[in-house]
C-alpha cells in the first residue's frame, strides 16, 4: 500500500505541467532548500564544543558533528549552494525587469498541480509550498521574458486541453495507520488528550513511508491512485484540521485521517489561465543554453566552487 521568439506550434497534450530540461535541476530545490536549512541550523553559533559533539558512535568510536557536517557538504553542498545562488540571481533579475508574482497566480498553480498531477508531496508545509511555487514562477517568468507566443497558439492549446483546467476538489491529508481497531482507538484517545498528529504518526503508524513524514500524504483527490477510496471519502467529510474516527480499510487495517488543507473545485476560464499557458508554451521554446547560470555574470554572482 502506498500512502503511498514566435511560436505557432502546440506541444503534445499532457496532464502534467509543461517543463523543459534546463529547469529540472533547479526545480530540485524542493529538496535542496530543506537541506540548506539543515546546514543553516548546523552551522549557526558553532563553537569548538559543538564541532566535537558526538552525534553517533560505532563500536564505541564517536562520529562528531564536524565529521557529519563535512560529509554533508561533500555530498550535497555544491548543489545546495548552486540552487541558492540561482534563486538569488532570479530574484535580482525579477527586480531589474519589474517581474512580479501575485497571490492569485500562486493559487492557480497550486490548484493545477494538485488536480492535474494528482498526489503531490514535497515535504513542505502549506506556507513553504506556496513560497516554493512563487520561486518557481519568478524563475519561469525571468527565463521566458523575451519569448513571444501568439494569441492563436494560446487559444488553440486551451481549447484542446480545456478539461485540464476544470480543477477537482483536493485535500492535503495526513494519516495514522494501525494494525487493529484497539490500537487505532488508543491513538484516537492520545490525540484527544493533546498529542500531536504528526508525532503520533511517526511513533505509531505502521505505514513507514507516510509515518516518517508525520503521516503527510500530500494532495489527493478522487482520481489519485495508490490511496484507498475509503481514506479519500473520509477526507471529503472533514473540515480543515478536523480528525476522523478510526476507519477500517479494505486490508483490515485502520486509519485515522486529518485534513491539513482543502482546495475547492474550480473551473478556470481562458482569461484566468492565459498567462499560465503562454508561459508554459514559452518554456518549451527555451534553448538548452538558457538557464539561471546565464544571468550570473550580469548580476555579479560568484561562489567559491569556481575559484582556485
């Protein structure tokens, strides 16, 4: 179980948002930004005592915090720093070219992501997810600012893919899965007594993939695969932050469900999605050479990996 520049050419219809190869690495920032914050926490107010602090041991031999941090930097440090530089460069370019992102644009992207792409889990909470979408929109707008897409191409795409813009209700949910009704009732009692849902999911859920994430399944809707219909039906009846009673699943296990966020059903009009379509068509026209790194020189970006 898994809770587990002119263009007249229309791209192949797809239920996923259009992306281009030059963007793939940077869009990995959903992961690397989390790693950055871990680095930030590790390095703040470091003292010799912190460096020699024991974080693990093997056969009595300690592994120090300094060894841990050095290993992390070797493995992911370059990618994390590159993503941070790219984002700062894109912010500078957005200021230079007066490129802005409005809340309604973030709302649209979030609705389309959850409806078209189905289950989405980034490891970020709702506020962080919205910030990440905004970062991505800044990136896309900067990279496509000089590409012209004709109105006829935009309309043609909308007409052929109009159903993609009929957004289904979606729910960001968390679950705790128990082997028996008795165990599920015990979890329900602990929740009622004030235990946090995420902590209990990590401690008590038998589904390790969701439990390790505090029970978070990401965004689901009636078309989401790999999440039981019983769980989705339960989510449909819950208000935000409301917790369900134990629910028996088809495999004989029990689930307790809570809804972290609800996205309402929405039918977007052509005028509402026009800029979105235009930007996605423009992204397909980007040459391989146009990446955030192409703006580094213009905005005096430097990093120590490029120095001898």
